[in-house]
């Protein structure tokens, strides 16, 4: 089968013919239809320090996908060939305290699809049945392909009560932008989004931000004045990975404000502990998606009218993957989707 393989320990990805995966009794085999390119895939392409110490070479990468089940293991009795499915990208151990308690997103022994084990940028992928999410048969398949990052947005955005709250989202990458329609749906009042990239600020406005501003042009204090806010933001969603963005957020929260942090900083940064203490803030780190409450919420929000389709701004056939990665690296994209159907 064709697959995008990290074939050499250097910059790049290679379209290669590799053997189709085999399945065990608890696995399903999926014919991949559409895949999303994640920032993680770009790190692997660029072969940065993290990728060098994490990714086994050679290996097919990728973890955002939708496809059709073509075969199930002998122990699998509730998934069937023809089901349209995506895969949860974190394979958990099933045996640790958190897994046994049903808090699988807190597993301490998680393996990443397309990171620690073979991925979805391939014609076929095999996964344990416990990692499969079955979609409504009529789902938009490009949207289904990006349930993994949509899940990051939903997990973060629904970490705290949103109804009536003023929400600050720092970072208008695909995940930050997908959080906008989610907090809108959940009843936020003002949704302020920050980023330096004009293309992304524009996309944030089109997807429902009250205000989308660059920290280079204005301060969050000025934004609050403009919106008539007097006490700070109630909920903060850190989606940039910038220590500066988190610091600005902490400095602009209301007393008792709540912050969910998804963005991963390149290096650890200091926090204003006094502001956290005296303003009685709650900070929560977010990793991945809740299995499978986040997936359930994504599905039902789409059914009840949440529209994330405009975040998909670029589409390429899988053999044009170089163009897809170049678009991602330009920064002037929402989600980039690769088509594996032809
Ligand atoms: P992205 O890199 O496409 O988007 C980040 C955005 O933040 C960019 O548009 C950038 O211009 C903007 N930014 C940088 N500095 C900023 C600042 N000071 N203020 C405001 N905006 C700033 O990333 P993405 O794919 O949307 O993911 C968002 C973040 O979440 C990334 O840091 C990513 O590594 C992280 N992530 C975490 C998890 C997890 O499970 N915790 C999962 C996926 C992604
Ligand atoms: Zn576990």
C-alpha cells in the first residue's frame, strides 16, 4: 500500500509502498479516505529535536483520519465492514489506575498513533477496537477527518462552564479557531481571539469571534474597555503555546477566572504565581481528548448545528502531500486535508 513514511532520519517525508498492516483479534482494519495534517506531523517532517528523540524510523506517520472499516478481528463484535470511523490517536494501556477508573485520557502510558506506532497517512491503518469512533453514516467526511484536533478544541473549550461567560482564546491556529463555534454554542457572551497572523484573525472573525486582535496592535486591557468589560475574562483557553500569551491571559482574568491550557510551549516559562493566587485562578492542563465523552460531544454538536467546515481551507491529493506541508508551514491556512480516495 501507499503510505507517507518517515523513511530517513532527516528533513522530509517519503511516499512509499509498504506492506498492508495485519490485524490481531481485537483490531479493525480501516481503508483511509481523508487525513488532516497536524502541527505534530510538521514537526516530524521538519525533523526537529522532539521528532528526533521520539519517532522510530522508518514509520508511516499521521493520526487525523476518517475511513471505512474493511475487516475486523475475531474478537470484535460491535464494529462491521462498511462503518465510517475515525481513530482516537492515543492508545492507552487499559491497566493503570486511571484507565481502570474509566479516565482513559489520564493514562500514564499513552502511545501516539503516527508518533510511537504506525499512522494513518496510508491506504490502510490497523487499530485496537477500543480506539475506534463510529460516525453517523451521513457525516461530512472531511469534517470527520479532523475529529482529533476538533476534539482538542472541544476538550479545552468545555473544561469549564461557558454560559454567559466572556472567553479569551489566545492563538488562532486551527484548534483555537475551532473552539470559537464551540463556546458560542455553549452560550459565551464575548469571545476574544488573539493572534499575530492576519489570515488567521480573519478566519477567527468569520467563525464567530466577537473581536480578533493582534497583541502587536492592542492590549487585552484596551479590548476589555472596548467591550465594556470591567472585571476581566471569565474563561481563558490558551491555544498558542506562547508563554507570553499565557502571561497576558493570567494578567487579564477576572477573580475566580478559569484557564484551560492546551498550547505546548517550546521551553518552560515562568508564571506570575501572585496573580494566580490573589486572583484565585484555576489552571487546568489539557492533553488529547476524553475517551469518549469528547467524541460524543463533537458528534452531537455537529448534529445540533455547530459548523466547523470553514476551518478546512486547503485540500490536496495524497501524492501532492509536499504542497500540503508547504501550505501548513506558511502559517496561512486553517486545516489542510489530504484526499486518499483516488
Ligand atoms: P498552531 O501552531 O497552528 O497555532 C498556534 C497559533 O498561535 C499560531 O497561529 C500563532 O501565530 C499563534 N501565536 C503565537 N504566539 C502568540 C501570542 N503571543 N499570542 C497569540 N497568538 C500567538 O497550532 P494548533 O494546531 O492550532 O495547536 C494549538 C496549540 O496546541 C499548539 O501549541 C499545539 O502544539 C498544541 N496542541 C496541544 C495538544 C494537547 O493535547 N495538549 C494537542 C494538539 C495541539
Ligand atoms: Zn493506562
